[in-house]
């Protein structure tokens, strides 16, 4: 699946948003990829993750024993990647801001793990999830995501395989372009949600 085909999936799902967004990373952007809208359609999720799984099979050794993803954004991608690769998929959750395994999930010691995400921007959630996987005894052989917003510039400490790389500018609060300074930011992500 090429970049235009992936972008078409996002456009068809009305998941390629324009405006002023505050990302989970704390950075601001004028474009947001709402993966939840893309993944709400099981057939679309299967198409995208099937293409990503094929890239994993072609580019990553050794064989994957299980998939681990960070909640919330990575849960559906992780599940579908596990299905596509024929392995179990579990997820980490934040407990007081730190990723942990809950719900009776375990990682067998030495298991070859694929960390699966929806979007990578700064790589912070990926690195935190990888650290958690290693803490529980897993060996992370690769990270994967549907979209790498850094277009290959982020280092998560293991090979990162993405279905599509995009270079979407993201700005710190003190470095906003004029058109973003004059508009209120919308926070569409799931990190630090409060009632």
C-alpha cells in the first residue's frame, strides 16, 4: 500500500483534519490524523494493518512472538497487528502517568515483541511502552505505526516500521506561527483526559 492509498483511507474516513491542534506530545500542529476514525471501520483497519504486517514480515527478523501496544491509541492497531501476524496482542496502560501491564497481561521472558502504535510524532509514548515491555522481560525487536509524523527522524531505540511517513510541522507553544497564535488549540488525543 503506497502513501497515496494510505492518505485516501484517512480522507475517506474524514480523519485528516485541519485547524489548530494540541498533540499528546505537547506540540501544536495545523494538521491532525484522527486514527480512531480510520480504525472504527473494521475492514479499513484490516486493510491498513495487513499492509503494515506485510512490511514487518519483509523487514524484521526474528519472528514476532507477541504484539504490545500503548493504550489508548495503539490498542486497535495492536490487536489487528496481532491478528494479522497470528500472535497474541496485549496493551499497556498508564497508572499515575507510567505505562504498566494490567488485566492479568504477561510477557513471557525473552519473548520477541513488536510494539505497535497508531501514530508516532516525538516517539515518547513508543519509548515509554518499549521501556515497559523490557521491564516485564520482553525483547522489543521492532516498533510499528500506521503513520510516522516525523518521516523517519524519530529514534525510538529499535527499528521503526511505518505504513506511511509524513512530515507534518509541529511547534512548541513559544514557537507558534502567527496563524496558530490567533486560534484556540483543540486537544483531540487521549493523554491526560479529565472529566
